[in-house]
C-alpha cells in the first residue's frame, strides 16, 4: 500500500541535510506526522577488489554509534562530479590507493524508512598505491581483506555499516 503525502514542511536545514515533517495518510484514511531526512545530494563508494580476491577496506570508528568496523570508502558526490568520479576520489582520499575503472555495482538506500539517502556503489578491479591517505582522520588503518572472510566479519560484528555490509555481502557471493 502506498502512503499518500499531503504536505511536507522543513523543521531544520543545513548544507548537508534537511529534516522535514510530513503529513501522510496511511490505511483507512488515518493520518500521521512523520519525520523525514532529505539529503543534499547522493553519496558514492566503491568495492575495490584485487587479483587475489581481496577487498580494500577501512577500519574506522563511528562516534554516533560508538562502534568500530570495516567499511568501504564512501562519501558525498560533489558539484560537477559524476557518482563514479566521486567514488574514485573517495577511494583515493580515504585509502591512498587509486582504483581501477569504476563499474556500476549496486545502489543502496540505507535508511528508507526515514531518509532519502542514496549510495551509488561501484566495483573497481585493483588499485595502485599512490601514498598515504589524504584524509588521515577517516580511518585507523586501511587493509586488503579476503572476500572469503566477509561473511565471518559480518557475523562477528566487524562490519556494521549497512551500506558496506550490503555491498560486501553482494561482492562476496
């Protein structure tokens, strides 16, 4: 059943996002007020896999959930960039590796019950080391992790980011 949106109004806005209050109609004419987070743009990331079937990952801490975990490189698409260009830039900035050609892999909507956030995920075969990560604050370390270990890392709670989990489990299948 499709909810009918009667109206939306902004209750907070900044350069990154907007929080809105939506008046929606659900079943049998019932209505409710629903908070919605509208993103100010798409995000893009990459699953970078080398010839040995290892994936390039970041080990990082997320202060909001106070959780450590492996993640794929991902970030915002800047004005004038395509999602593929943004994904390649994010890999390079966050890991110090320049990825091979970007191929569309999947699109993830990580929290569709509250947000319109959209993550374009690309696949890259291999990468060339170019130096230290430009964004040294992004992660504790960068590693090449065997794709065969992804399921075990998810089960052990070492991959907790929804977008990374979805992309990596798809890659490891």
